[in-house]
């Protein structure tokens, strides 16, 4: 029986895995990117980036604006607090007078490679082949649906990077479950860092942070002995939560300042009223004429309400309206289930074709809004795009159900599938109940990545169960056949 691999062999494997991951990202990335829908300004303005376009705007230019001038100071009073700013700021420091957005994409590719390399080192503690488990969280990045977001001005790339880190750390921890505590602790550290990066990228990614905290809490218990060390998991989780508290709080405050009215409007008019009908206006303390705006998002009208009752409910007292929305949904569990089902159906359109991938037309003035179907600005158009998903739009719900069904089993693949299913469900719920159906396809985009990882975990779980079943059958039938021979 051979011993554990040498440190040199593990290091070479880690380097190879990291470089392979970079190649996978660059393969999916190609010359693609993601067109700005207007959200990008809230990130780039804090770094003093000015799009080099005819009107100084990067959104809806028929493609991706990649050239930015560097201003001497921020171009806005307050920008979005996000871990994505760290990557963007690094790219700015590496630039002189202008920033090429493709530099940001390369930085993300290198960070993915670093994450995979560290995970491979931890995973190979008891065998070099165990690094193959990292194929599961990395393989989906070969799809341009996900990797092209690395060349964009959104905060989503940081959320995806953090989610990938959580997946790689979990895979390494499960692969090294019989290794020394130090190697398993390194894998858990990667889970913790990934959760922090994802959770502080955008409030909608908090489910990833929550799953990371749970994994660290349970996993760290296996690293300590009884006695005084039993408090180590508590301390580790407390430090992780404390580290996330300030940036998450800042992001939530910014969200309330920049988007609260829009979120409340979208919850009421694109979620509650379409699902519950005109009678729900009474529960929302809205007049009957509010039903005429059912399915209309805050942005991209007309029609767009402007009456006194709308200003009172959405602009003046959004907290009270949000509370009524939550009470109304809580009293209608069937509507909640339908809404989550709609969110799961939307995950099959992770390609987001309404956000162009090619070069932008920089001498073109930006229009006011995007596609009303893909943005959810008009309910009829939104439903048309949703229904165009084909029969496979029902697969995500079946996939989540399968993940939850096998998640209780003790095999590593089953546990990974269960965690992936829970994470995807949390991301969908955060998107649906955070902003209704407005631009739902983009908001559930991270869940699409997690669901592909979940599907791969289910394949691994099926193979694992099959192999284990065959071993049990051989163990039971072997002695019987031997006795018959005598």
C-alpha cells in the first residue's frame, strides 16, 4: 500500500489544476462579455471610471463597453459596497490613463485558478486523483453563460467567484475527509472566504454565505477533540459572521437607498397582483385602480403610475407596503410555491440573450430601457419569454427535489447535492421575494450555475450508490457461492 503523495506531487497537481481552471474560464469567455443594463454605473462610479462613449454612458449600447477613462475622483456621491470593487480597484491600479474591461476578466480568471489550485492542494492530501472532484464546480464555467460575466461592470462576477470558491472548498473538504486536520481546515477556510466574497458581493447572494457558515460550523466540529476545543467551531463561526456583518450591513443600507422604492413596487405589481389577482389590492392597502398596473415593473414603463396613492405606497412609505406584501404572501402559501416555481423555471435561460455579448456601438446614444419581456417590465411579454423555455423549464424543480431527497444520505456526493439544492433554492427565493419578477432571468442567473453543479453531484451520487450496492452484493453473495462449491 502506497503512502500519501509527496508535497512536490501535490504542488504540481495544484498548479496544473489552477492553470486548467484558468484555461476553462478563458475558453468560455472568448471575446464575450455582458452588456450593461444600467446597474454597472453604481459600481464603476466609485472608482472614477467614465465610459468612453459619445454620451459617457455604458448601458444599452448594443454590446459591451470595454474602454473606460480614469477620472481623478469618484463620479458619484456613493457607489455600491461590494467585494467586486476590490477586483475592479486592482484592475484600475494596473492601468494608467484608461481601463480595458478585459483586464478585469483576466483578473477573475486568475482568481478562479488560484481558488482551484488551493482546493486541489487540500483535496490531494490522500491521493492525487481526488483533485478530479474539482471538475464539478469548474466545468460549468466553460459555458459562456457564466464566464462572460467576468467581462462586465456588474457585481455578479464577484458573487460567482465566491460561489465557485465555496463549491471548490466543499469538494476538497469531502475529498480529504480522511486527511490530516490541517488539510481539511484549509478546505474549510476556502469555503469561509468564498462565502464572504459571495455574501458581500450583493445581498442577493446571502444564501451562499449562509450555506458556507453552515458548512464551516459542521465541518470544524470534526477537526477538534472533546474538552476545551469544543468551543473552536463556535469561535470560528462567530468570527466569520462578524467579518461579514459590516460589509453586508453597508450593502443592505445602499440597497435601501438606491432600490427600495423600485423593489417594493416590483414586489407588489409584478409578483403579488399577478399571482393573487385584483382582489389583492385590498390586502396591500391600494385602491382598486391599482390593478390596472398589474405586471408593470418600476422601470421600463409605460404604463407607469404617478397618482398620489402610488407615491404614498411606494415612494413615501415603502416599508409599510413591503410589510403588507410579506403578510399577504405569508397568508397564501400556494402563491409562494408558484412564485418559487416561476423562479426555478427562469433558471433555464441563463444565456440572457437580451444582454449583448459583442462590442458596443460607442457612438450610439443609450435608450431608456431594455427588452420588456426579459426585464419583466410587462407581464404579458415576461410570460411569453418564460413559456418559450420549452419542456426543460420544469427540470430545475425536479432537480432540486432530487437533491433534497438524497441530501440526507451520508455519502459525500449526496451531501454535496443536497447543499447545492438548498443553495439554488435560497438564491431563487432571494431573487423572487427581493424584487418580484422584474428582470428575474438575470436575478436567478447564479442559481443556474448552482443547479448545473447540483446535477453533476447527482450523477456522482448515482455512481457512488451503484458502486456501493455492487460491493454489498458481492460481499453477500461471495461466501454463499463459495459454500455451494464445497
